[in-house]
């Protein structure tokens, strides 16, 4: 298979693997991928995942890539909090919740960080469609709880102040009934205490 044939066959793929290629050409030689990387036709994201070098990169593309290169996963933690305007926009790396082991992938287009959650905690996300791209993003309520679960050191008003949480956005974006429903699903007393302190800090209605 020639490069242009591959590109045409995978024109609807933002990120693809050698398995995707072999579905098209079972006799494909993996060494061709190295040749095409050397010619800067495509770039490697992590083992067995690639994208075309001329692929336009934007937030939606990066979120989809994060979903694809380590799955099952969804965008959560700091990146989701920033997405919803709950914390300032400056976030280091694209953070995701994953059923697999905690992982970090450094690539030339950014760093992709995955925190492990137990399989029963992989819930509370939605499919978002933007510019024809669909990716999995935590609900605002789940992103907050995922963050508190992974970072138990955030437990006091002083700790929450460090996050520079936008209280007005929190009150607008966070549905209390959904927040409480998700919190109960964690079945974690320590998390419940810290979540209550966060609501008190926000001065959330009925906290």
C-alpha cells in the first residue's frame, strides 16, 4: 500500500492504529510506518497509534486523541474543570480518567495524563460533538468528584482557595442532585466529608 492510498482509506480517521491499517490491507508491512514517520508524513503518539502530520490540531481533536490512545477513558480532573470554567484555563497536560493503570504519555503535541479509577467509577461522562468530532467528557459534577477522589490532600478551605475555583460558575454549572447522586456512587466516607467542605467553601445553596 502506498502512502496516498492509506491516507485516502483513513481520511475519516483523526488517530489510527496498525490494526486499523490491517483491516484495509492484511499484508501491510509495519516498517512502512517508520519510513513515513521519517518523511514526516505521519507522527507517532504512542505505541501503535499515529496521526497524519497535516492534521489540524484543536481542543476537540486533542480530546478525541486522548480518548483513543488509552481506553476506556474520558476527559476529567483539571482539564474538565477548566473546560467548564470552574478553574482558570492554564492546565498542564490533558487529564483523563481511565479504567487501566495510571499512565502518562509525552508526545510532541502535548502530554496525556491518565489517572486510574476502579471500573465501577467509570461513569458520569457524556459524548460531546464539536466541529464534527465526538469525544467523551466528564459531567461537571463528576469532574469535581473525580478530582477530589484522586487528590485527597484537598480537604480544607485553604486548600480549595489554591484551586482558584470560580464560585459563580460552580453554582451555575453544578447540579446539586446530580452531584449528590454521583457522590453516593463512590461510597467513600472521606470523599463525602471533603465534598461537603467544598460545598461549604463555595457557599452552595443548601450545602
